[in-house]
C-alpha cells in the first residue's frame, strides 16, 4: 500500500492534530478562527460530555465546526454521515489541507478502486480523524466489518432532515442509520440541519438520537438576505432585468421546477450575453462537476438549476437566489435562499410567482392509501409556501414563524416592509376564519375551511360538520371561496394558523388563539375584503357568549395560577381552554376546585345550541 496515500486531491497528512487540546485551541490552531459563533459552544460541549444533540443552525452558520472540533479533541475516528458525495470529498480535501487526517468513502464510480483501498486501509489502521460516508455506504457489510475494529469517537449526521418521510429531501437510507450503527459501541451523536419544522425535529430525535436529547436552535434569521415576491408576467424579461441589476454585486442561482425549463432558461440567458449554465440530475456526472467547478471559480456567473443543485455548496459571493416558480416546500426554500450572502454582504431572495404554479405542484388524484398520504404531504407543503407568498405583513416573519421564531415588528428589508400598503380592519373576517378552524381545523385543510366560510355545502364540508348553524358557515359568502381561501392562507403566513406536515389539516397556533379571543383589532395592510355576510357582520367574528365564556375560564385559571404561584398557561394551556369553549366539556386532566369553577362557567354562559361535530378530538388542542 502507498505509504503516503493520495486520496482525492490532497495527500493524507502523516500525523493528525495533537490530541488533548481544548475546543478553543483546536478552533484557533487548526482552523484559524478566534471565537465560536452562536450555539457552537453549547453543541460542542454536549458532544464532549457524551450527550446526543440536535443542532439547528442557519445555512452558512458553521454546522461543521460542531463535529469537526470535538472530532479533533476526542480519541478515535469521527464518523460523519452526509447525503452528498461531492460535498463529502470537498470537505475531506479541505480538512487535509489543514493537516487533518480526513477522508470520504463514496459509492459507485465517484472514487477509484485504489483510492477506496487506501481509505479503507487508513480507517482500519486508526489513521483517520474524520471519515465522511453516505448513508448508503454506511449500511454496507464491508464498511460494517471495518468499523467493528475501529474506535469511533462520535457520529455526526448532517442534513438530518433527510430522515423525515414527510419532509423535503427524504432519503430512505437515513432511516437505516440506527440499524447500521447498532453493532458499534454507543458514542455521542449529533444531528445537524438548517431547516426543520417542529414535527421534523421530533422525528429526527425519535429516529436518530436518545429520547431525552437536547435540541439546540441557533436562530434562523439571515438579516443580510432581503426577501421579495413578484407576480410573474414576462418571466424571461423579469429575470434578465433582475440579473443585470444584481450581477455587479455577485453571482446568482436561479431555481426552476423542471429540467426542460432549466435548459431553456440557461440557453436564452447565454444567448443574451450572460455567463450562464444549466444544472440538473439528468446531466452526466462529469458535466455536473464541471458546472460546479466553473461556478466556484467565477467562470460561470449564473447557474440555472433544479433543486438537485446546491446542498452544501460553499460559495460565499452568491448575491442573488431567484425562484421562477413556487418552491417545493418552505424548508427547501429556506435552504436554497440560504446559499446567498454567506460572505455577510447584502443579498436578495427573489421569487416570481403565478397561481398556475399551484396546480403544477399538486399531485394527481391518489388511488391507493400510500398515494393519498403522499398527496396530503404535498398539499401541506404547498399550503405552507402559499402562506409565505400570500402573507400581508412582513415576509421575514412569515418565513421564520415556520421554524418557531417571530419577527413581530417588521424587518424593514422585505418587499412588504419597504412598500407597505394602507392597513384595513380585518378583525371580523380573521376571527371568522379562526373560529371555524378552532372547531373543524384539526381534521380539515385550507380548502374545506374556505368552502365552509364561503357557504358551500360540499360533501367534505358536510362531512366535517362545518355547515352546523352554530359555526360561521357562510360568513364570508359575499366575496366567494377564492378570497376566503386567500384569507386562510394569510392567517398561515401571519402565524395564526399552521398546517400539519402529515395530514395537511390546519390548526390554531397560540398566536391564533390569542387573536381569536383577545378582542384586539387585527389590522392588515391592503385589506379590502372579504366582507362578512349580513348575518355575521356585527361584532368581531365570534358570538358574544363565546367571548364571555373565554373571559370566565380565563379568570378561573388566573385565580388558580395565583394560588399556585405559577404562570397562567402552566395551569391550563390556551389550546385546552379553546377546546373547552369549542366543546363545552372540561377535560378530566383539569380537576379540583378549578374544574368545578370551569364547569360552572360553561353551564352559566353557554346557550342551548347545536352540538359540535362528534369528530372533534380535544386531544389535538
């Protein structure tokens, strides 16, 4: 065997960094960085202490330091699972240039036979500090045999959202990672991703980590990226104008939904003098590598691509990311726009949107149960993206609310903040939407809620019990179902509603519950309708008895909280309170004098009325 293996592009150092140093010393001496950023210190400390952890950090936020630094402090070889072969090899090459004994094992023709044997020999002899491997390669019997004789220091799973079947970028082999690791001694695991909703975070933890693993969130805001959505009219003209304005500031990525559109736009841009190339999974591997190389070097200024391009691309001077159609999901959109502005300079995320995109992103009518579930997941992704597109207020807030953050005062850098429209009072219509969702939302999607509010007694509206006379059925009938649907989506963008990732049903958030019952005015920029139907036009969108019941329940809860010396919501959550108002039933989880007081309030305030649909499951609140 070659005593000085050549590997991919850089030789393997004869000896790795000296062990026994602190993380801060490794950061300075190996990587030339003076200080950690964000949640890096907490994530590294958890791994060094032997704990499992999920770290969520924005694209370009320094995820790799969270496993590379402890890998050089701990004895043994760190195992890093990553979905992209080209990225793994680039990372390994860069680390070897820093004196780190790193290598990648990739599948197929991506590495030669001699290089594979050299990597395997180095691994078996304990000469590697870090080994990058794809989830498919991790599951191979050959690698399992090699790892059985190796001291593994830690396991890092990058792009961990790939484990989630209802998320974006799902990779089935990510589900098999725990099985592949089972024969090895248990070592600390760190899962990392830049985009994961609350449900995806739990799925990552359940699938890859110990049950009590900590979730560290490093913040998702990228303040240097301005956000803009425009109506698509003349796509090529709009795109060409954008690129002429933006290319003096840095290179550009243009995302398209299809290979045919990639090739067409790349060709037309080239014909008009732009240094543009196309990229999609249908191109030969050599051609894809060439496009990536020329983009990194600056020979190509614009890459027109499908979503196959970009995960892990570390190019700091991308100033513009443009989407010429609706992105696949809000998580995919966040990752894709995060490839701009990594140098910290101002960047722009631009989207040209048409309503025709909705049908193109929708799946055909499902036939089997599995197809129906896939269609629901697709609809959930679409509705969440549309909530971002349709939001009437700060676009940054609409993006961040998906990840559990808010930007309530407005960012001052998105198109809606820079050119705000006069605000109108939308209190009544918004509360009609939220009131309907409170009762049927746990089982119904955006379209069913909109049809009910528009007074359409469709089969699915009747099945959901949404035409019950005690509900705001037909409250928004004057302006029709399209405007009702848009208002529901605006409530998603405002963070009042959320879409379940798996069922595509809509449900109230805590902010939505506060808005429903607070009585405070809801002012929306550009609001001119929908108008309430005559019978529902008075008040703020809720029957007076429901507001009174909420106040009575709130008072009883507050008195109990004072007695216990805790916050109100630690006694009974707002969602549980909303369920009591909706169903007229105090659950068994509330007991003692508080339960008696709440039941008395229900009996005193609730009028005789039609019962709510039996399908309501209060456990969802």
